[in-house]
C-alpha cells in the first residue's frame, strides 16, 4: 500500500528562508531513499508555514527513510527555530 506524509513546520519569520533551505536539503536526501516516490517542499501562501509532502511504496520504506534522515542529522525531532510544534500526518491510499 502506498503511504504518504504531510508535515507543517512553523519557523519564526527571521528563520523562514533558512528553514526552507534546510527542508529542501531534507527532501533531497529522502528522495534518494529506496521506495521513495516523491518528497517536496512547499510554503503556505500566507508565509506562515513550510510544508513537506511525500509518498512511499510502503509504511516500512517511509519509516526507514526518516530513520536514515535522523541518523544522518538531516532532520531532527525538534528545531529551536520553530515557534510552535510541527505537525506530522501519515497518509494512507485508498
């Protein structure tokens, strides 16, 4: 079953562009992982959030990609530049 994710990140305004760059780097890393179909960086039209989206061939592939990204330091559980907690949603195809 294909699975996806969407994550909303809320960096402070003074860190917004830097955070976009960091998220783009993370997406590039995740796209290289086995069974990743896509990973993209978006920003909301109001400039409040950086949004990441992605799709994987399986839940196991998604978990493995994020574990590899954490292990390499490309992503972190929390970032002090975020002024509110990020929101992460796993999506299931139907």
